């Protein structure tokens, strides 16, 4: 099933295969739509977005419709080749851009069988571990599919870039393009802050810490809870510790030793559509992740003018460490995290505000969605010029048109 206006027969498209079915709209969708606008306006080519079937019915699909971008759905399978053929119809992809690994093999096989002129991009959004299973899988995925059939690779951060190289991804085709965010969505709003703090029951003078904990182990929920418990034990004034999570998150916290828990000061709350509002309501954003690609949420917290405490994992220091409002602690060291939380709690309101403004400026200068869009667009230009040399962009040959 494909939704939205039909294109002229045989008109090529940029086809994104994205394993994305979040409950609420987020920065990844902002990025896809920004790129679709760029392709339409600057490259004279339309976009087709394909999501897994469990994305059907999501409210954020209305945003895609408003942009006039075609979209559809694929089964959650590594081999959704026939379904992809039905989805693209007569509009053969010029570029097949796969996100989050699920559809990487589908992109290769579809191109090999049905559309040999298409280029294939794999977009790496996360790091991983060199387990035996991963090494065996990479014999085919990297040794054959990546090396011989994938045209470009994009890593979202230094950690994912180094991990890709270590897996054997060819460096000559690997681009490091950091994620970008729409910083205007996260501008602080004092009235919204007051309203949401009241809704969450955060006392007026309490300092609120936030961690995102959907994947409890990888996101370091245990580290955050231990640090929160120790901080609550050491300090007299009230702090509030929020974890956005699921039933898995609640079970992970319940399984921790009793003396590791922060008591009623700790709340596990569901995800909410108004994430910018939640960032408004808190004072310190914590990322205790054991591994990460390049965190959208960390960039969003910076754009919201919040202090950020983060584990010093590959890629984080390079992407975010240049701002004085981002403090790094050794990975898996919950005592160091607790000490940083304590330091942040001891700051005056003006000191905290100054560090938050430094983060806001850094996000605007270094993490803009416009810059990300243009960088991806430049990769597209090169591929269009190589694979479709006669395709023209706004009256010019592909590959030689400056973006303005």
C-alpha cells in the first residue's frame, strides 16, 4: 500500500527504507521530511518513504501527507523484495536509502534483480558489539553485500564510523555525517515549563533529572537509579528523578537491590508526544548509555537549553564535548555520575542557565538540520551524476549544481 499523489510514470524517486514506527513524531521524521523537501526543490526528484507495517495508523503519518510525500509499508523482514517491488510500482528508485539495518539486504537484492541502475546507501545509526554471531553474519553482509553491492555508507557519529570501519566497511565509501535537529522545536518556554512540572508533580524548587530508558540495559537505567539513590541519601533538598520507559523499564528497576532505589523521588513515566515540553520541565538531562550511535535526545536537550550529563562512550566527546554545558563521566561509573549530578544540583540558578545557553548555542551552530540535509543531499548529487548522468537537476546536469 502506498499513500499520496501518484508520480508520472517511470519518474525516478529517492526511496527510503526505514525501520521506524515510533509512537510519536520525532527528529528522525523531521530529518526525512527535510530531506524530501530538499530533493524536490534542489534535485528535482521526489521521495518515497517506506516504513514497517506496525507504523500503520501512527498520527505522525499526517505530517508526511501534508508534505505531499508518498509513503507505504513493508513487512518487518530482511527479505521484503517482492513487497518493495509493489510499493515502488513504475517509479524505479534512483537511490535506495536504508536506515536501521532491517532492510539492508532487501535494498541490495531489489537493486540486483529489478533495478540495477539504482544506488544503495546503508545508514548506520548505532554501534554494536563484535559477538561471534555478528562476525558470522558479517561474512556475508559486509564481505559480500557491503563490499560489492552497496554504493555509499553513512555513519551518524564517530563511534558508528569507527565501528563500521572495524567491521570491514570500505573507508572510501563511508561518510561521517552527524545527525541534525530542528532546533526551533526545542526553544525554552517558561509557561509550558510551569504547566508540565505541575502535571508531573515536580515541586517548584526541586531539581528534575531525566533519563530515557526504553532499553534498560543499554541505556544504563541501573546506573542512573543507583546514582539517584545515592544522591537522595546525601542531599537534604528535594530532587526528582524521571525515567521515560516501558514495562521492561519498570521490571528492570524492580529487580535492582532495595538499597539501589531512590524511593518516591523516582518516577517512571510513559513517552509523550510533546518531548520538547518534557525537556522544558526538567533541569538536567542524563544519558548513561553503554553504547549509542549519535543521540538525537542529547542534541535536543542541548537545543532546549538543558545541562547534559553523559557517559563518555565513542563519538559523544567528538559530537557534544565542545560545549561547557555537557559533562562526561566514565562509562558504567555510576559513582562519577552521582558526583556530577550533585555538582549540577549545587549550581546557582544563574550558573545553570549560563551552561544551558551555551548548549543551546552549540546546538544551533553545530547540530542544525539544514546542514545535515545539505550533507546528505551532496551524497545524493554524486550518486545521481554517477548512475543517472543524463538526469537533470533544475535544468543542469546532475552533480554540478550548488545548493543555495
